[in-house]
């Protein structure tokens, strides 16, 4: 269990998540993330040069991405520090935050900054020479669509992994529809009172349209209104499957950032010295081929064991749930209440821009616990390659 890795209360932000091919579709994710962080530092009146190291989480290659962390840190105002690129699909935030925590815990640095920024829209199309191919044909890959649709090891699409888990666990179409309705209602709670909950952590993005025009994106784009009648009318995506387009997430674009530092520095930077946020432990797992959602339970259990707590000790649970069956399986496997997981939002509803997703879930969980007076938070989710990662934090 970690002893000295803390997140300053309000030392984080998430942008709104924009729908696929929406407002962020033509923006370089690394550049946009760095520019938004620079604005956030200015608002916080923090000097970015006091950061010791940058973890840049990004999974869909962007122009100039070869220069990754150092380029991003310079653009956000910290041209004195290096950085590293972390890319592990949906677990990118989890790994970035934990690596930052390990660095602080071991004294490698006092303060690390995790910036996760991704753009699934207009993903790159890579081409490689293939002199031995028929007529010299090229080898090509669409970074987003090809990888969503086929795991090179397991051999199937991501939705096939969800169907495999649902079939093995006896999860029904009706259960998937019902939990999607519940998750949509929980997201609506975050929109109440003029988005009061979201405004606790969300930071607007400015887009320069021309030399004379700049627009501001303040709220999520692309969230589909969901009701029982609409879900009932949808056909399964796969023959005899339990998931429809209404009970799975949608690709999105966005960014999020988390500061990790020592106990003393966190107290100094926190907006409320009475709220401490400690990173306690990390868990990881890989499950059998084409059963991605099953990996979340052992990863979560590893994180719980590392924090020396049990599932019953948790005050809040946040999950990356690209398919409705994810939460249903995890709840059954770990004895969790599926109805009370993911208060105020989840990726099933607000979308999934890959790298930033779990960081947003983390800050939503922190804010939920701040409202409840503290407690233990589990943040967990699956990732490409039948893997998963999890964090346990303590808010008090």
C-alpha cells in the first residue's frame, strides 16, 4: 500500500467529452490537451514549471506524437521538464496515475502531472511498404476502426468479447437494457441544477475557429437520450446477442488531467485542506482470450488486497463500462450492488475517448466521496487485449 502519494483536492480536471466526429474532430489531441492545461494552470494560478515530470496518456497517434511528452509539457508552460508517453488503450489513465504515484512514493519527484488526451475521430491510417506482396501492395491499418473490430491475438471484435462474457455469465438482454437505463438516470443526476456536479471538476475547452473567432465547449456532446421504449426497439448488434447500439458506449474525443504529489504538497495545493485524496493501490489482470470484461474482477480484487480492504468497505465504485454486461458481470463476481455503482456518470453514457476516460471517472468518484464525507473509492475498467486495471483511493 502506498503511503505518500496524494492528489490535491481539485488538482484535476476533465474536459467535456465530444461525440465522434464532433467539435474536437479536427484538433490535434496533444496540442489541444496541452493548451487546455495551460489555461487551467492560469486559472489555478499554479506555475507549471513546479511540476517535475509529465505522464502523457494518448492512444490514437497524432501528428508530432513522436515528440510526445516533451512537446506537450513545453506547450503547457513547463519547457523545463521531460515526459513520457503512456498508451494502453482504456487503462491509460489508470497506469499513468499509478506510475506518477510510484514516482512520488519513491522520491523520484515531488509533483507529477498526468495529462490524458485522445481523439478517436479522424484516426490515422498507417501504411507500410510490402515489397513481397502481390504487385508490391501496401500493408495498411486504420488505427481506430480496424482495432475496434479485430483483436490480432483473440481474433474478434470487442463487442464479441462482451457477448462471450454475457453468454458465460447468463446475462440477458433485459438486464443490459435495465442497467443502461439506470446509468442514464445517474448521468442525469450530474446535469441537475445547471450541471452542478459536473462543474465540480469539468473545465471548458476553447477552440480557435479562425483568427477572429474562438468558441467554447462547456458540456458533453453526443449523449443519446435513452428510454425503455427506444431500447426495446433496437436490434442486437450480433446475431442472438444481448447488446444493442443503445447498450454500448460510443467513441469520443476529450482530455483529462490529474496532479499527483506528496501529502504536504497536496495539502498546500488543495482547494480544501479538509479533503485529502490518497492513492492507495493498483491492480491489474489479464483473462482468457476474448473475455475482456472478466479481467476487471481480478484486477479490482488485487487493488482491494493492496489497500487491505474488502469490497464491503467501499463507499463508491466507478467503472469504465463500454458494454452493459461489464457492470453486471463485475457486480456478480464481487458481490457489489450494480444499482449504486457509477453515480453521476460512466463511459457507457458519456462516451469513451480511450486515454482520458478513467481519469474522468476517478475525479467523479473523488467528488462523490467529498459530498459523502469521505471513504474508499474503487476505479476499475477493462482494456484491449483482455486486460484490466484498477485503483483504490481514500478520500477523507
